[in-house]
C-alpha cells in the first residue's frame, strides 16, 4: 500500500512538470517556476511522511 502512496505523488510531479515545460516554452517563465516549486513540495511531502513518519 505504501508503494501506491509513493507512486501517486511522483505521477503528479510528472504531470506538473510537463505543464511547467509548456509554460516555459510559451515564455511564461514565472508561472513555470511557481508550478515546479508547488509540484516539488506537493510530491515530496507525502513521501517524507510515509517513509520517515
């Protein structure tokens, strides 16, 4: 069950990174950086809580 909860944030991170890449190509660099920061924090926090908590 832990592996499912670890895979979902990684898939979310992949989805958000493709969205950030789309914004980067559209010259919307500030939005791309914000998306990457939000996605990293949203993807890493559950993994830390599951495996270290």
